[in-house]
C-alpha cells in the first residue's frame, strides 16, 4: 500500500521503519530537513520537506493517490487538519495521533463527522498497558491475542522458582494447565525452544496460556500474586492522569509527586481522589518522606529516561515489589533490566505498534495476511495471528509431521470458540485462528511463509 506519514519524530520514525520494512511504499512529510535526511539515509523511503497541512504539499506527496495518511506530529490540531484535508483529497484512510485528554470524549465525532478512520492517544494507551501490568505484578509484559482469550506473558526465572532446571516438556506436570514457553531470552540471545530446552536462572521466558488459566498458572508456578494497594507515581503527566483514574476505579491508593506547582493544582482538579504532592520526586528525602519503602509499586513518568531508570533502580534497591518505567528509547533495555529495572513501557512504540496493527487489518484483503502482530522478548521475536483458509498448506496434518522454517513455533489454535495450546498430535483446520511465534530474523507476511515445503 502507499502510505504518507506526516511528522518524522519518535512515533513517525518508528512507523516509517516498521511499515517500510513490511514492503509498503512510504512517503514522509516533515518541516525539519535534518530528520528527513536521517530517514532518507537509514530507511528506504521518499521524503518531502514542508507543512503537512498545506494542500499543495499533500498533493505533491501524492496523498490523493495514497491508501493511508498517518498524522503523527506533536500537535493534535495539526494532525486533525492533515487528516481532514487528506480525506477531502481522496485518501482512503486517515489516522491521527491525538494526545489532548479533552479530545478523548469526542472520538466518535472525530471519526464519524470528520471522516477519521482511527485516532490514537499514546498517553492513554501507555496508561492501559501499565494498568494491565499492575494486575499481575510479577509479569514483565503482557500481550493479548484472539480477542483477549490468549495471553503471552513475560516473566523471569528466579532463584526458588519450580521452573529452575526444568525441561519444558515437564512444565505441564507442574503448571497443571496447558501452557507453552514460546520464547526464551538468555544472555541477550533469543531462543525458540523445543521440549528438551532446560530453563536456567535469570532466563526471561514468554509463556502462552489461556487468559482464564492465568491465576492457576501463577499459583502452581509459585509466581507472586499480590494485590497492589498503593502506588506512587513520579511525574504528573497525562499518563499519570489516565493511570490514576484506572487505579482509583480499582480501589488503589494513588500518590502523585510533581515538582511544578501549577501542574499540581491542575492534577488536584483532574484526579481529586489522588493525593498530589508538590515536590521533586528525584530527591531521596522526598521519596523517603512519602513512604517509598512501604509502597507496592513505583511508576516513573518524568520526561527524562535516565531519571526514570535511576529512580526505578533505587526503588528496586529499597525492595519495592514492582516498578514500571516510562522510556522513549529502549535500545539498552536489556542492560537496565539486569540492573533492577522491572517493566519498561514506551508510549511511542505502543502507539506505532497499534497503528501498524490497524494498517495490517486494512491490508487484510490479501489471503492469509497477518491479523495481529506483537513484538516480544525486547523486540527480538514476533507473535503473529493468522486465519486459516483453504489456500494454506498442511491443513489436517499433525504438527509433528510439518516441516517449519527454523525458529518458528505454533502457539495456539482457536476453533469454534475453543482454545487449543497445541502439541505434536494437533492439526490445523480451515477456519482456525492460529498464533505463531518467530525469531526476528524472519519476515512472515503470510501463513504459508512458515513452511519449508
């Protein structure tokens, strides 16, 4: 498809990188020549310097002939206007990044009356992700497939875990529910394991299980399952507002530490049930006086990655059970997680991933196209969802007899409302929803791409 992206910042670049890698014809508009030069040199894309709301610029960029326009600048109004103009010019689909909480109440108006195909709020998306992580605090990451019925959860093999030294083929005897370890990250390397793979201390494993089995899985694998009762948030951003609302609805006590006095006054109006502290959350004395040592979770949401990371490391040192760190750059996430940083959430990557999934759904007219995609294991592996139709090879063939490309694993089948975590005796049937995991070295765009023959 031909896709025009307006705004070559963090989100725009992440989108450009992913969509161009998937074979789309991507054209980027931005008013900053330096960022455009970087995109042109590092990615296989066309660029145009100019204002994305200019009619002439959009025409020059080929918007009237394009399938999708994605407006991802830092200004909501610019994004909305870009989409309105693109729609009038004949662009089929328009997607706007919208951050202002005031616009969140008018999503249907933006879609129905202004013709937007999709709006996404990065801060609200990040808050939802953080809330999901706090529901099961020992999980480092959670992703859902098949309309929320299959979960891929990431956790760490610790000292006293019953999984330590266990062969994966023996996991069912302990877990007592059908689960599948579909990726293992060890010493920075990713493994798509077989049943003979033996787990070691500090392995980060991605486990597939039915959502209804998560509580049983946690209990039998002796994963800590405690309720979060009190949370400290450092930084009173929009993410803090959205997250506080979700937590307060779940009867969690919320304390927000913010150093800007005027922002504190606004926060007191936006989330009156939260305790707003005017202070510097990066100062040890402030954290101590606000009871950091006794809290259940620390969420660091300042605008500085390094500050967020150091604060999370400090909280881990004090024994705070759960930390969630907002970051913009995740290049060194493995190193930081080894040093005590727990879950890391990147609003830009969440936003880019959600938009890419929507683009895939538009492109879904192609037989066997990917329905859903998530990056797992620090982006070194992917989980993909497909619909099985009559063109798929190896239907009704036992999985043990199918020759797959190296580094590919079947995770689950959904068949007539029934979920299956498969073994070698199971077969694919027409109509199934299939989830697979693949190492990042493969570019899988159709289900038939996974087979050797």
